[in-house]
C-alpha cells in the first residue's frame, strides 16, 4: 500500500506523468472547451504544468454527445494547427471517453472505437449505478482486442467502501484512471476519501486531469502546491508515461 500521509516534497509539476489521457479539449462538441480560443488556452496551461503529450477524449454518449470520428478528428486537426501556430511545445492526439450503454455495445460490435494507443480505450459509466452488463462489456472489449481503462472510478460512489468491487474490475483486465482533482476535494469529500482509499490500496494505474475548462486548469495548478499530491507524484508508480509516451 502507498502511504500518502508521509512528509512530502513541494514544488513539483506534472512532468513525471508526461502524458494526460483524459480531457475535453476538442472545441464545441461536448461539455468541454466551447471554442478554439479557449481550447488553445487550456492546452497552453497544460504545457505550462509540465505535460508533454495530451490524448484528449471527447464524450461519446449517444443521448447527449453523439460524437464519432467525423466530429472528433477534424476538431483535433484544427486544434493541432492552432497549437503549432502558437509554438506551444506539446503533442496532441485524440480518442474518446465512451459511456457504456447500448450504443457503446453497437460500436463495440463494429470494432469502431477510437483508441488512446495500442488498443487502450477509455470508458465511463453512470454516476448513479453501474450498468448491469458491466462485466460483459469489459469481457467483450477484450475479446475484440481492446484494453479497457475505467475513467474516474473514485467518483462512482455506489462502490465506496467496497474495495472488492474495484478489485473485481481489475481482475477483469480493466485499468483504473483517477482524476487528480478528486484528491483535492474538488468534487466532494466522499469522492476525495474514495480516491485516497484506492491510492492506498494500490489499485490506481493512471492519473488524469479530466480537464473541461479554466476552473479545472486553475485548480490543477493549485493541486501542485498540495504537499500530499506532490509526494504522490514523486512516489506512486503511475503508468501514464510507461503506456502512452
């Protein structure tokens, strides 16, 4: 287990992670950056915080954000062009954050998922309850050759206090990606407690920003001044760089 309560070292950035695999930067296609100017500003802030590579992940949720490659990839190219014109030293890619529902099942059947790298796919589920077919979704993803990563598991509070649920998801071959801001209490205290417990149990594989807007960016910058988070970045073996650099 990792002890996040030891005396830490301050003044650190996110360069040890190098890569962020969860953000919402493609302009105007989900609840993230609304336009190119704001998206560009967010990318600049990420570079300033030490990131070298961003794999941005727009929502694919048929009921609210029916995105597909034809909406995601052109937006990525426009953002990349703007970043290059501004000489911001960061590498940009795009995948998606897939909501696990019937539409996801259809995409999975067609093998039509955008991957982060090497067939890794970021998925999420409802904050109100896990899908009844969760285990089957994770199993079928791997049958199709995909490697699932569950976004922000600490925010699924119906699993709070039940570490066995998270262990089962890991046993099914799914990696877990925790949101940095969950550790600060940004969402709420219960999420913060759950995040700390998952870290202590060593169940988290990846640390992500889930960046949507300037408030998130500013809170991430403040998180770097948190002594516990600084120590965590120094000592916990997150796999961002290993898997996605």
